[in-house]
């Protein structure tokens, strides 16, 4: 048996993001995935057992990619506010440059899919985002960040980035440095 083609696998995963961006996660199905990927349905089943597996692995792949981008140029030794702003800008840029992926991840997190492997996914999330958890802990120890559960701060922070990116994409407000600074300042006031 010849090895599986990683490019085909990637095309399949990207097709899930594209379909979700166009029609929503609920409308994603095997025939649509194979059509967008440009491969036969039978070939798709060589790579994945079923739609649920494709969706789960698509989530894991985009989470990994987004997390890597999130911590680009991150340095926990910089001032707390500056470190949070770097993560904020990285997340915002990722969301603006990868619309279909972020629509997918947002809808996935609001769907029943998240419950399939929730404990495992939460453990992976906490491990991948250790720098953020460490930054929150450092900020709380220094009295800069509010003394609430880290997951509450992360949810608040993530929601603010999501709202800002959605507003920009929907052209509710223009993307410029003042907007980024103003949005981050509001988030910062909410956390500190």
C-alpha cells in the first residue's frame, strides 16, 4: 500500500473550512468536502473514517496553526500589557487573514462537536496555551490582572478579538491602528 498524500489530506481539511465559511458547519457533508477538495468520495474515506473524524481533525489542525501564530514574537519577560497586546494583534491578524478557518472554529466551539472529546480538547488547549495561562498568572501575582479564573479572562479576551475582527470583516468600522489600539484598550481595562 502506498503512503497517503499529505497534500490531499490538507485539501480535504481546507475544504471543511471553505464550506463552513460559505454555508456554515451544519451544512458540511462528505460529498461537499470531496467536491471542493477535487477528490472522489471513495478517496476521502481512505483518509478519514467519516465526517465527524474530518471535522475533529480539521479543528485540531486549525487550533494548532492558530496557536503557533498567537505566540509569534511573544516574550513573557516583557511588560504584561505589552505581552497581551502582542497576542491580541497576532490573533486579530490571524482572524482577518483566515476568515474561513475562524468561521469554522467559532461554529465548531458552539456545536455539539466540541462535546465529543471535550476533556481531551480542553487538556490540549491548556497545554498549547500555557504561555497565556502563565502570563495571566504573572499578571495576577503582580496585581495587574483581575483575580478571576484564567479561563474567564481567556474567554473574555478571545471574545473581544472575535468581535473586533467580525466588525472589521463586516465593514462596521475600518481597520487602522487607532481602532486596534482602542479595541485593545477596552479589553485591557476589562482585564486589569
